[in-house]
C-alpha cells in the first residue's frame, strides 16, 4: 500500500543530545531523510506534524557540566541554542524544535510513569548500587570507573568497557572508583522500578517480527530480531541522579526517570507544545481514535544506535499505556564515516554543521545533495571532501545547473525570455515529455520505500534527460534556419526545467525556490509534477542566475588540512605508550600457548556495539571466541583472516557465550585495533614463540 494512501502523519527525527554540536553524521543518519520525507508529504497536501527537540537529561550532561565547572542548565542552554540555529540555517523544516527540560515535557513524562505504575506494570526491586559517601549520592553507571574483568582495561565504565566492548554492571568492575571523589564507593541498597520487557516479548514478536517483516528495512529488522532472539529482560525505568525528570512517587524522592523513558516522550510533549501554540489538538497525532482510519501514521527517523529504543522499548511503553498509536515504521540509517575513519566528536574528526555553514555560505543544498547521494541506508557509507567536490562540480554544476542555465540564457537571447510554442511538437518532443512524466511516479515509489538515494538519482536523471534533449536538438544551430522550431525546443526544455523545480523541492528546497523564481511562477505542488504546461505559452521568464558554483581545490585542501591538524593535535596530546609491566620469567612466558588460527565464522553479539562472536580453527579444534572488535571490523570482512590466539586462557562467559581464548590485537594511540597475524598464510595450529 502506498504511503500516500494515509492522510495524517506524525514524523519524528531523533532528539540530538544537548551535549555538543551537530555534525554531518547526524544529518545523514536522521535529519535529511526525515526532511525529504516531510517535504514530499506536504507537497502531496498531507496533514503532517514534524517534531524534534534537544534531549537534555542523562548522566553524560552532568559529567560534562562537572568537568567544565558549570551547571547542567548552562550546558543544555548553550547546545540547544547552537543546534536549533544550525537546523534553522540549514533548512530542516521542523514544525517545532522543543526541549525535554520544559515543564510540559516533565509533566507528560510523569503522567506516563504514573499510568504504568497504577496499572501495576512495573516490577519494584531492591538492589545494591554504588554510593559515594563524600558526595552523598548514588552513582550512575558512567560515574564509576574501574578495571574490566575481561580485558583488564583500567578505565572501564560501570556500563561498558570501551576497550573490549563488553557490557558490564558496576559491580563487575575490579577496584571501582567514583569519578566524583576518586574514592572507592560503598554498596548501598536502593529501590528502582523496572519495566518487564520479557512480559511484552510475545506481543513484540507478533507486532514487530511477524507484523512488520515486509515493511522494516533489513538492517532494522535484523537488529530487532537479534534482540528478541536473545530474550528480553526487565529494564530499570528510574535512576539515582540529580538531573532529569523527577519520579512522581513520594517513596522515590530524589530519583529521576531513566532518560530512555523520558526522551521518546519528548516527541509527544513537543507535539503538545506545538498544538498549544497553534490551536491544534495534539491527541489526534498521537492517540488512538474511535475510527482507526482517522489515526495518524507515526514514523521515527533515527540512526542505527537508537533502533532498540524506538522499535522495542518505546513501543512497549506505548503498548503498556494503551492509549497511544504505535510506530508504522522506523527507517533507521547506519553510520557515516569520514575520510577513511569513524566520525569522532572526542577526536574532533568531524565536519561540524555550524562550521560548514560559516565556511560554505549559501551552499546548504550542495551538502544536502551530497549527503543524500551517500546516505548510509542499509550499511555504513563514507564522506570525503574530494567526493563532495566531484559530486557538486560534475553533477550539480555540470548536469543540473548547466541544463537550466542553457535553457534560460537561450530563451532570453533568442526570444527575450518569452515562452511560446512555435511549430508543432515532433515525435521526439512527445517522447521526451512522455518520459518526463514517469519521473514523479519513480520518485514517489522510492520515497515511499525510504530509498532516498534512489529517489534523488531519479531526479538527476530528469536533469540528464533535459541535457540530452538539448544536445540532440541543438537549438543554437537550428536558430538561423528555423526559429519556430527553436521556440518549440525551448518550450519543451522550459517545461523540463519547471518539472525539475517541482521535483527538486523535497531534496533541494533552496534550489527549487531559485528555479521557480527564474521561471517567474508560483511554487507548485506535487500534483503538477509530470505536467507539460506548467509554464504557460506567452509567459515571460525572469533573469537567469547561476544555481551552483564549483568547489575549488583550495576549499578542499583547507578542509583536509583542518582534519589533519586535529589528528596531529590528538597525537600530540595522546597518552604515551604504556610503561612496561613487571618482568616475568621465561617459564611464565612458556605457560602461554599462542597459536595461529583462522576465523571461519563471525557475527555480531546482540545488545552490544563492540562484540563479535568468532569461530576459529585453531588447528587443534574449532572454538568460539568473543572479541571486542566490532567497531573496527565487519563480520563479513574478517572471515578467512588468520589471527594469533591464546588458546590456553581459562574460558569465560561473556553475554551468555562461553569464550574459549583471546585473539591478540595491536592498539594505537587513537584506540584503533588491528590483528596480530602472519604476513603470509600459515597452517592453523602453528605456535607463536
């Protein structure tokens, strides 16, 4: 069923964390796809509310505030302002950009909690958690560091070791320390309220796995299926924090709602505030209606790191509440890499949106185009400045801009900008106009299936059609012999330009506005796409302006130098190589049995970002090893690779998997990992001495 069969839409785009600025990875992950989709719906005269806002709670914000010696409020005010202004200047067309620190959000989040509490949906559990006596507070997971029990990294957090990727509980850490006081915390009993996700698993399997198997993108469906296959467990919906939404229970004084309970509710509170500001009924966009046909269609646009929250946890909360609609789809994108490396805010390896807007003024559509061309829709993709230059110069300038400019310049040169139909349309003219009529349907089908790269390619093919038509007809050669024929050719070409203006609106809104201005006509809705009389006969065009300028080598070199400078600065400030450990005897070394093995199977471990489950042929046997290398290596890329493996390491259970050994990895100053392996193929089981 076409998405255009629906009439009302609630579109959300991931709430950016108010802890830093926006970079191009954020745009490619959620915001550009969402904006394309919303603009397309509005062109089709659908009722749409498009909401977003700053996610302003959670331990990371309080940690950043403490490090900078400011309050959490100062942190979120700073980044909310910067993010909001970047969105506005870039042209992401939200109906409202809200904040989870607003009172309307706190009240609605508390209402959700109380609704579930009064229905008896929560499990109340006492547990021992770490407590900092000097600061008189319980410690959130990220307020605790210690030694990882798996890889012995001394800087592991209470929720995860970022070196080996193992998910942890704070009590798993060896020698735990509070990041507040630096002292060893004590264990103290505390009470929390857990959402029994295991209770909702049968419903989730029916609604999500069976009901949306054909609708969800493969990357989204696969992650959801993996989570459910591993079995859901109760998850605490409250935290012992001093920043966030208060738990609305007298017995929970001082506790806050889990940020992943309140953050998705931010979509609803934003809609509520928008409705209050505009005299609308917010419930028609979020709540079930007497006639299901009147219900809104809810779609979340997010990055892949938030799939589980939007496909499993938030739907479970909505289902438990009972009054709310469920998401129709969650078209999550994968990650965007930069110049051969992962985007990294901590290493300043990023293209920041506010910097781009300052350094490339009035070139919003150029970035929209390039990012739309490389959207990581089902797998990671990469942005490079050379590719940015190539796509702008060879596609936007040479194809789209060149065609429009030739049509406008020739129309003014030959006929003072007047559009008129001279001689009758030829068979070639009619064939071109007939082909032109197919592009709107192709674009509509691609957008309806969340294939925005494909939709954009259809748009550019319409521009290619125009270029080919002019090249075939050569009006600059025909003019001396047959001016009436040239009038017809330019009439047809102008209709192609008008169609490009209509078709460009979801993808390149500023460019579309320029095209309509040059054509000297009002902006058109989607129902005009494919029409052959958008510009009427006898109409006068406005003056031509260049749509795009070439990106210079100097601009590219400047951006590459910025990244190189950031890398050099990181290297200069990086921690030096760790000092050697205490000497061991030769006999101690001989106790380690290190062999060459070959990876024969590899897959990601569910509910983790960094763990891979490997099956390794050691020459002795075939055994399973869990390794924290998923950030640097895709499973399909390492099958067949030879590795060094410590085969006589005591087996250890990691995420419910018995790991029988450890593969040896090299780690550089940036934390990047690589295999320690032979330079040529060697028989599995060979000893490393």
